[in-house]
């Protein structure tokens, strides 16, 4: 790596999640939770919408997740936990459903999750999630968007990789995913396909 490239990489990383521990790291977190996600996008149908997980994907405004939870009523939104920059669906004693993204030209920013030892799709990445000082979630500095008309009228969540219409979908909107810490999280298994 050339010195200039190293410098660019350093400053890119310094905004958040610097590998070198410093006082500034207090502003950024790659460990947090358990938490729910609330979408912020003023004057839109997804403002204050809850993040949900079902069928290997993440959604906003999904009426029912149909998750299987260990006790008590199933939560209406998904519960996440962030461990060393890896984002999981929360479960006790250990999470085993993990979020991935695919930023490649093929993936177009697809966001999904694997269950257990399900293989990762080619080009998929898992590590690089972080929360800023306002608990705004991003992946390697990239935010999220949601596209309407998905299952049960929900909006499907994608990573905003600079394609306005991932997979040709119309009407997508960027939003800020705000992590809301939960004190009594439910351990759940979210639905998935093999
Ligand atoms: C949840 O179950 C209901 C009733 O079977 C079904 O209509 C709905 O599509 C399911 N939702 C998901 C996200 O699978
Ligand atoms: C959240 O983070 C994304 C990605 O860095 C950014 O585009 C968005 O403006 C941020 N939102 C807020 C409210 O800070």
C-alpha cells in the first residue's frame, strides 16, 4: 500500500470504528444491545417504522414477523445485538442468525441474514456495522434505504450503495436506522428459508 492510500484509509476509518483505541472512540460503537431499530425519514410512510426480520430479510412496516420466541408474546419488531462490528438477531444463550450485506454489482446492496451454519452468499460481508454517537446504524460508512411493495405491504431494507432502484424497485427512500436499547429483550428465532 502506498503511503497516500494508507493515509486515506486511516482518515476514512478515523470517522468511526478506528482500529486504534482513542478517546474519540466513545463517539462510535461496534458493541451494543440488545436493541430494536426505529427508522427516521420525516414526512414519509416509514418515519418511526420498526425494523423487522423474516424470511432471511429485514423490513420496515411488516405487519407480522412470525418469529418463534422463547417466552412471552412475540415482539412486533426484530431485536438485534452488535458484537465487534457483527450484527446479529438477538437470541439466548448465543445469537445464531447473522446479518450480511452484498455491496457488489450483483448484490446491489442486498441485506439478509443467515441462520446457523448456512453459507454466506458469494461477495457477502458481515463485519463493519457501527453506531455513531446518535445510535445511527451504518455499514462501513454506508446508510440504509427501504423499498415499498414487499411482502405483506412491507418495505424491504437494503444498503444504500448508490443505486436508487436496487433490483429495479421503484420508490425507495433512504432512512436513518436508530438503535433503541431494550432492557427486556425476547430471545427469538426469525423465519428463514434454506
Ligand atoms: C405471517 O403469517 C401470516 C399468517 O399465516 C401470513 O399471512 C404472513 O404472510 C406471514 N408473514 C411473514 C413475514 O411471513
Ligand atoms: C446516519 O448514517 C448515514 C450513513 O452514514 C447517513 O447517511 C445519515 O445521514 C445518518 N443519519 C443521521 C440522522 O445522522
